[in-house]
C-alpha cells in the first residue's frame, strides 16, 4: 500500500502560479499511475491531470490544459503539478491519487488518496 502526502497549496492572485507536490511512501512507486483531482465546496470531485507510470504520457482536463503541467520523479517518489495562469475557478482542495491496476487514462480507477491541500486563487 502506497501512502500519499500533498504539499504546496496556498493563496495566490489570479494569473499567478503554484507548484503542488505529492510524496509517496513505498518501494513500488513506478508501478502506480498517478493523478491529481480537485474538489471545490459544494461540488463533486473532478479529474485534473494524470501521468503514466514511466512519466512519458500525460492527460489533462480541458479546463486546465495549456495551464497546468504534471510530472513525476520515480527516483524520488514524487509527483508534481505546476499550475500557471491560475483563475479563481481553480480554487479547490487538490488531491493526489494513485492506481496500481488501472491505466492512467481511467479517471475512475484511482483508489488511493492523499489528505489534500488547499489552493485559493483571489480575483
């Protein structure tokens, strides 16, 4: 079982940038596809981005494509989400997630979650 801990959230002005990080415990990190999800107050959790096990392939929600970049460092057991050109509608709790059995493209296959980190974008 992999354990995930997010960090890097905070308050930023619209148009600014933040970089979120997710640290994973365990020795089989490269066996997991990794993703980022977010949940705003009163809203359902939504998919943001995902990266394949090797890091060679990525996927993004239409709402963040061109602004966010996901990457992973398998040597350090970390996944990052670089968030640029932030908008107030990006405000949410951001969660790191992992799937051992599923494709990185299967957005409903993620079953291990971090505790979340708050991102607030002021207008």
